[in-house]
């Protein structure tokens, strides 16, 4: 029996064990998976008919007081994984229950949680954690298998980098002998194989240096993934304690991002020794020049043979037969340029002076033309020339001067240099693609996971605006980036059907932006309203997803028939089929191992990021609510401290610094938000505040305060108006005799009553400097957004101008139990309806003010301090 296949996946191993084909093993695994999922779903449907809950088979998780049932919980988790997966995709609100009866009873008895929406959130979050654990464990084993694979890859690159023989880079003739093929040095195929061998060796010398970084990266990813799995499992065990479990989730998610970030931030090029490529480049340039200029070798060989014959004949003394060799040598040498030749590229090719050779050859020719007695001198000079100049410099120097040999050699240098540059660029491209493959799952999963988490949080807390903003903003950030990623696959494998599918899948999330803007999901919603929004979004997204998957499946089926099918086709289709097969082999898109890695790593990042996004948003919503409560309490504590009441300070307001900081934040928050409100809506916001009874002897009398926002009302001269309100009819007041009388109309006041005293009149009487004009206030608002306290105007309100009226107000009794009056200053409902009300004076303009009234100017203030205006301009009754 043969050994099991190495470097194979589960289908190959199963096929080897059962002695079947890999495709049959893959179909067998798929059938078992479908049978398991259908059985679990059928079980859930049967229980839903009895209990009304599809997720009733899910039981409570193991906790400290129930450790004896841990193994049962593990079995329940493993068997009901499809139910947990479906529930993790739910975005149900309080009107749809996705919990089991045991989970509800557990949360009610152990955690005192009774709200259905909160129970839904906790149980859905529990399933999300379990599904994330499953995918994270799968990713852990996948990344653990990458460690030995990285070690094996390093060994392979080290073996490919050994292209030297006896310490020198292998040359072309040696390579032809090593291949044991019927090649010679004139064979173009042999030269192509030699060039590929050197190029692979150069690339391997660089990759073998960076391979150790890959091993360290794989070990780091495995360690971080293991820590993430442990923290996520610990959080799953504490799923009912959100305050503790969310810390484990966020910490584990941070660890899952540490490894890809560190792997991509390391500058690999800084750790590479590029000098190992220089010997290979020089050898390749030399061999290339010789291969491209073989005719120069023949000329050099002719000169060398002639010189050897001349030296030999001179030694034997047979000068008569040496004349022909001398003429042949000089005629060949004179084919070189008669000058000092220099030619440099990235390496020095030639630096030789050919002029002595030409002058010596001219003398030899002159001697040979003269009588025989001069021929011996010609032979002697020719022999000396060969012995001292030609033969020592013939190889690699003089031969470059023959015809176009120098141009060939000069071209070989840049070609070799380009090879070195291409190796450098190729190494950078490989490392960049490896880093892109590492960081891509986390980057692509971030935006859709946060979008899905925002929808879940919006359902749980529809009154919060934070998740609504994420729902509207994230599609704008996510869709263009996704299309940029999809465009790479489209250019590699795409056709019309793939283009349609990728467009729908990339820009499908824009439906969340459209529907979110239509329903104004950024505002606080009720449970009924948010349920309607979720139904619309789920339907639209499901329809778009189905359309996109149909297009992608159509493309996949066509490519399957083209690349794997055995049907014959025309020449054009054959070329396309070969291209698709090559791309599929290089990218490994159609191999099962690719999809297992994608499911294990990308889905782990997606579910984990979704869970982390849900927890982070819920924590931030809780923090925002806590900050609002602290600011409200700080304002109330300030009033209690002023009245001398004993105060018990809550957590967060223990120290004086904390109380002052929250009080100041509350004041500045109201001022700044009101200013933004005015700029946005061009409308002055109105605040209505109910306060304590101003008279303890008259419980029926309450003071209602209507305030124009101080940060905005500086333009209009801010005002506060207080009413002393009694339980009487709105259309009646009380006369001095205690008999209710109808209120005069506003028209009667404007026609019959003189003008009321204004604050500016009081300021003039006191000799105070004039107040800034409205133009000054507007200038300060738009260019400074602040008016100094000492120059802040305190005049009449533009929101409720007072016409000329009589003065003073009617007398009234302040004795407890007596009939009281009702001043006609604006109420909250009056402001809402836009109706202007005015006091109802009954005395002449020259009457003396009653003793219970006094005139006072409110203290100037630049913050939320009160500037009081009672019935009558700055007139307050004294009790």
C-alpha cells in the first residue's frame, strides 16, 4: 500500500483512505455536511411547533455553579452549530424572540434581566461568540500548518540559490554539460535555460534571506491567534456577564490584529544583502557578450593560433615560413580601432590602447615589403608583439575591438543590470503581495462587520444615535474600497457576468445608506419604527445578495465548463481556456484548500470584528448615558449645595474637581449645541424647565421657566421669563375682590396702554454706560461667538416683543389661602404655537408700584446663569 499524499487537504486524505477519487471524496464530505445541517434545522422546526421558538434546543452555557454539565454543554454547542450560526445573523428586536426558555429563565433568575430586547441581544451575542470561536479555531489550525510550510519553503529556496561550482558562478559551457541533454553552446534553448537558471538563483539568494522573516511571521500569527481563541472562549463562558465578557472580546480582537500589522510593518528590504548578486551579474554579462558575439571568438582564436606559430618558429629558427603568419596576425589585429578604447557600463568592459598594436603592425608590413634581410626584423617584432601585448590581453579585451563586438558587450552590461533590478522589484512585489494577503482579510472585514454590528446595536438600543451614524457612513467608506479589491479579480478572471456580480456585491451595501437616510435612522426610534426599518433593509439587502450570487454562480459555471470540461471548442475559446487554466493554477482559486483558508481566516476576521464592533458600540452607548447622568446630577448637586442640603456624592462626582468638570461640561455642552442648532436650522432653540414651588405656603403656585438658548440669544439680547402659575383657567384672572374676570385682549393693550419701562431706561437712570448695539452683537457672534460679560446687552427679547402697555400690574394678596392672580407671560404651549402673550396690567402708567414688587437688574453672565425677567420688565414679586 502506498504512502498517503503529502501537502494535500482533507479530500485527498479521505480519497487515499477510502481508495476513491478526490472529487468523489469532496462530494462525500459535502453530502455529510448538508445532511447534518438539514437534520439540525428540522429539529429546530419541530421544537418551534411546540414551544414557538426555533432556537428552543439551545440550552444555557456552563457557569461556575454548573460545571458538572460542561460536557453536555460542549455537545450541545457542537451539535447545534447551524442554529447558532443562523441566530448570529439575526437582528431581532423585542417583538421577535430568538432565545430559548432555558436562556430566558437563566437570565431572569441569575442576572435579573427581564426585557425581551436585552435578552435577545445577549443570546444573539452568545451565538456570535460561539461562531467566532469555531472560525477562529479553524484559522488557528490553518496558520499553524503554515509554520512547517514556511520552513520547507526556505529549504527549497536555499537549494535553488546554489548556482556555484567550486565557489564560482556556473558558466554557460559548464551548464550545458551539467544538464545531460543533447545541447551545444549554439542552441538557443540551452541559452534560455541557462538564463532562467541564473535568474532563479539570483531570486532565490534574496528570498532565502527573507524566508526567516516569513517563519517568524507565521509563528507570531499562530501565537496571537491562539491567545485570541482563548480569550474568546473565556468570554463565551461569561456570556451573561457583559461587563466582563466584552473585555475579553475586545482584547482578543486586538490580538488578532497585532500579528498582521507587525507582519506588514517590517521593512524586509533593509535586511537583505544585495552584494550576493554581483558575481552572478558579472558572470551573466560576460557569458551574454560571448554568446551574442561568437564571430569575435573565431577572430581571437585565429590571432592566437598565428601568434603561437610565430613564437614556435622563432624558437626553431625557421623564419622563412613565418612571414605568412606575421601578415595574418597583423591583418587581423588591424581590424581593431586605432585609438585608446574605453567603454564602461555598470562594470568596466574594456580600457585598452590599440595604437601600439597598429604602429607595430605597420612596421612589420614595411619590413616585409623590403628585401629579405629585413624580414627577420619583421618576424622578431611580430613575435614580441604577440608575446607581450596580444596574447596576455586577447581574451576579454582585444577581442572586444573586433567589428561590433564592443557594442554587443556594451549591451550585455545593461541587460545584466536589468536582471538585478528585476530581481529587486520581484522580491518587493512578492513581499508586498504576501503582506497584502495577510492584512486583506482584516481590512475587508472591518467595514461590513461594523455595519452589521451597528444594525444589531440599533435594534437593541433604538433610542441611541451612535449606531445609526455608522449605518449611514460605513457604506460610503466600504463600497469603493471593496470595488478596488474586486477589480483585481475581475481583470484576472472576469467577463460580463462577473462584472455584474461584483458590481452588485460591491455597491449593494449602499442600500443601507439609502434606506437609512429615508427612514432617518440616525434619530432616536421606537421599537416599532426600528423593526420596520430592519425589515426593509433585510429585504433589500437579501434581494441584492441573491442577484449578485446568481451572477457570480453563472460566471463560475461558465468558467468550470471552459476550464474543466472536455468539450472541444474553437481556437479562440481554446486560447481563453488555456489562459484560465494557467491563472487558476497560479492563483489557486479553484482549489479546495484556497476556499478552506478563505473560510477559516476571512470569516474568522468577519465574525470576530462584528462581535467586537457590537461590544464597542454598546460600551460607548453606556458611557454616553453615564456621562449625561453625571452632568445632570452635577447641576442638581450645585443647587443642593447652595441651599445647604446634605448631599451624597455618587461615583464619578466624589471630588470637587470631578464635580466642577462635569458642571462646566454640562454648561458648555448646552451652549455649544444650541449654537450649532441655530446655525443648522436658523432657529432659536427654546428650553422649558419646571422648577420647585417658589412659595412653600402656596403649593398650587409653581414657577415655569422658558429660556432662549444663551449662546444664540446673545444676538437677540437673551431673556428668561418666569411665570407664577396657579391652578386657574387660562382665560381668566382674579380681581382684587377675588372674582374671576376675563382677560383683556392683546389688541386692547396695544391700543390703550402706554409703554412699559425698559431695562435701558433703568440703566440710563443709574448712569450706566450704553449697551452694545445689535450690529455689535451680531459681529461678535459671527466672528468671535462670544460677547464679553461686562458688555453683554440685557434688553427686551426679540422672541416676544412687548408693545406699549399700562403699568403697574394689578395688586394681589400674598396671604396663604387668598385669591391669587395669574400673570400673562408666555407658557410652553404658547411658545410652541407661536402666540405672543403680554401682562395684563390694570393700573395707570403713573400709579405707584405695590410694596410686594421691586425692580432689579439680573446679573450679567456669559454662561448658563439666570437672567430673570418676571411679569413686568425685571419685576419680581416678593413673598
